[in-house]
């Protein structure tokens, strides 16, 4: 009986360990990385808007 319980436990643990699902990351473009890195930089608001627009535009190409 102990062997049966141990075998079931091993099968369950192996099943749980192999059920990892790779979650796809959002599409990261160079423009978005630049925008994200410059978010805390002291910049003019219009320059920040241009970076944001470039990021959004690059995602849909």
C-alpha cells in the first residue's frame, strides 16, 4: 500500500512540475524600450509625447 501511495504521489508531483505554461510577453520594440527608459528623465512634455507616440505606432506595424 505504501508503494502505491508513493507512486501516486510521484506521478502527481511530476504532473504538476510539467504543467508550466510559457506566458507570452508583450511585443517589445526598440521605440518602447526607449520610451520606458526615458519616462523618469527630465524632458519637455512634447518630447515625451513624441516618444510615447513612436512607441504606440511601432507596436502596430
